[in-house]
C-alpha cells in the first residue's frame, strides 16, 4: 500500500450522514444513539471506504 493510499484510509472517518445511512439500511435508525450500534455503523462505513480505496 502506498503512502497516499494509507493517507486516504486515515481520512476515511465516517460522516454523520453515512452513519445514518447505515443505520437506516440495517433498521436501527432509532438506536443510532446507542453507543454500540453507533460503533457498529462506524465499522461498516470504514470497511466500505477501505474496500473502495483498495479496489481503485
């Protein structure tokens, strides 16, 4: 992995909109305030972003 790819991965922090999108997709919109659900949504967004960067 190149330095620029690694930098893009570090900048891949999920936005609030992305977290809400994942929560909606998994049917957890009312639960997004729950810490564990939020962490799970963040992991999903990060993995999606990693996959996008690594597949380019």
